[in-house]
C-alpha cells in the first residue's frame, strides 16, 4: 500500500514539474498580427442576345431604318458598361452598314439592353446579312457577337422619268422621234432586271387609229430601228436595268413613230389604256 501511495506521489510530482513551465510559457508568450487581402478583378462583359428573327424590305428610291436590339451582362453590374461604345453593323458580300445610334434601354442588375438604328438604302442586296454587335465596359474590356443574321428582302421597283411620250409630224412621215427621247427608267429597287418588256396600245383620234406596230423602241439612238410595239408583250432587245452599285442604275429607251398615210390631222392618244413597262429578273 505504501508503494502504491509513493508511486502516485511521484506521478503527481512529475506532472506538476512538466505542466507548470508550460503554463508559465503560455501566459508569458508574446503575440503578433498578420493581414489578409483579396483582389477582385474586372469582369468582362458578355453579349447574350441579339434579335435576329426578322426580315425587312427596302423602301423604293429612299432609305429605311433597321432597329436591332441586343443584350449584354457584366458581373460588375450594368453600370459598368460604356454606352458610347455600343454598336451594331450588318455585312453582306463586303458591304457594311453601321448603326448611327445605339440607345440604352435601362439597367437591370447585371443586364443592359440597347436599341441600335441602321440606315439601309433601297438598292441593298437581298439576302442574309451578318449582324455584329459590340460593346465595352468602363475598363476597356469588350465583347462582340457575330453569330446572328437578318434578311433583307426584295424591293421590286422602277421609276419612269417621263409620264407621257409626244410625237409630231404629218401623215406618211417615217421615223419620227419622241420629243422626250430618250425615255429614262430608274431602278429604284434592289433587283437586277435582265429583261425589259413593254406592251403597247392603240392611239385613237378623229375617227382614225395609230396601232402600236407603228412605234419602235431601242436602247440606242437607232433612227427608227428596234423592236416594233404590239398589243402583246414584247421584249426590248439588250435592255437591262441592274441593281444600283454606283451613283445610279438606269436604262434609256428611244422611241420612233411611222405615221400612217391618209389619217386625219388631229391629236391621237392612248386614252385610258396607257403603255406598260415591265422589267423582270
């Protein structure tokens, strides 16, 4: 029993000898500090949507506005966008039309939308035009999306400069030119016309008639040579009116009249049945 008590006392004494210095060391130990920091970098923007599910036909002889909307997100918040850099363009076969205005539509958390206006001309080539949308944030990081398309449709229009042709002469005279020669046709659409047809009607006056076969038409000053008109459709040889690619696209037509002999000296007109010009592709 004495041995057991003695062993316990020795154990307690050893434990005290070890613990007391440790406690004293812990109580008297000096402290220090350290700092931490986190760098959050600028989040680049991302264009998530471009409206492209539409087609538009140009307006004859003038321009038309195309409105394209696109959305972008920026995880730094929508206020991080530089609205002045927003831009949209459309491209086909090396021709590019660029937006002249892009108006922000209002902030929504990390999302911003813009409506961009592009002016297209009446002669723009029909087909699928590639849309490119672009915007930057205030740090100069940019995003671009060119995966969308829009369709420019057909504009089938012409404009005949003169609304009436006038001829003068005496009965029996040949190859009388129209005083309006040449009659100019403007292509005011976006089609390439490879065929130009014309249909004539009878001119009446004083009980006599002048049939359309007495008139001829040509694309050059042919002094009466050319295609004789008819009450049926005839094709004007060599007449084409291409889609405008330069200043304008026109075709000049020259008309001549063989005045029949023995008809009354009076005025002749088509009345309510005018001639028609019908180009086709």
